[in-house]
C-alpha cells in the first residue's frame, strides 16, 4: 500500500493555463519527489486592455511518501 500526500499550489503564466500548470509541477518537483498526478482545481485569468493578461491555476499535486 502506498502513502500519498496532496499539496495545493498556485501558479501563473502569461502563455496559457497549461503552461501555468506545468510551472506549478516544475516548481513543486524541486522540493517534492515522486509526484504522481496533478489536478487542476481552479482556473482564472486577469484581463488588461480587453485581452487576457495572465492565466492562473490552483492545482492539487499528489505525491508518494516513502
């Protein structure tokens, strides 16, 4: 039986929600090992001059505790 832990991470990107998600995983993997999955809990964006300026995600990252 594996022991799994979930952390919540906020990230942003000027490119896309997918890029923001990747940035969250990349940053988390610097201190957390054995990441198993990422769940996008919430997406939002800011708007500037009628265009999307910043994509934001709230993700839950699941990893195995050894």
